[in-house]
C-alpha cells in the first residue's frame, strides 16, 4: 500500500501578488519578488483549508430515506504563523487586512513545472494575535476570504 508524503518539509505555502492563470501558475509567479514563502514561520498544524460541501435534499415525500445530492461548496483558508522577533517581513509585516492576492499551497514540495498545487484567489483578513500561554511560542492567525472559485488541481506551468 502506498502512503502519501508527510506534511513536514513537503507542504509549501506562498502568498503571491499576481497570477495570470490560477489553473497554471508559472514558476516565476511562485518566486520572489512576486511571491513570499511562508513556510519558515507557518506552524506545523497551521494550514487549514476549510473546504466544506453543502448538501441538497432531493427526497420525495413518499419515502423515509432522505436522499441528497451535492450542492455548492466553499473554502475558508486560515494560516497560523509564528511571530518572528528577528525579521517579520516574511509574514507579520506582510499581512494587511484587505490585501488581494493568491494563497498557493504546493503539497508535494517546492513547485516546479508539472507539479500539482492549489491556488486560492483571496483577500487577507486581519492579524489575530494568539492569547498568551505558558511554554508556547508567540503566534497569530490570519483568515483569507476567497472571492473566486479556487483551482484545487492547478498544475505549475500548465497541464502535465
């Protein structure tokens, strides 16, 4: 039985200011200065995609069974990142509520031509500093409001 890779050292997360085709982002669009890599301050359990599927009841009144079909869906990505007291330019300083851009997640390593990734056209929410806690590194959370259907099966550089 094949088992997929672990998240650690494979899951790559970027904030991009521009992407021409969300189904086929280029390696250049996923690189500086267009993209900021967030993996250095992203907590290991800090990436939540928030994918949800609505259900539509299609059951007639003459049956006890509640038949359903798939309805609309939504995504609500959230990142929880560490505060970095040395150089916050890679996350804390970058996060500004209302900023439009693209959250890109490459689940299988640094994205190269032909690799799969997910692209979320979205708006940044406010920085939400975590409450203090004993023996815990400082962190904060940011929500992203997705305003266009995301590309959950995007391929870097086009179709592979």
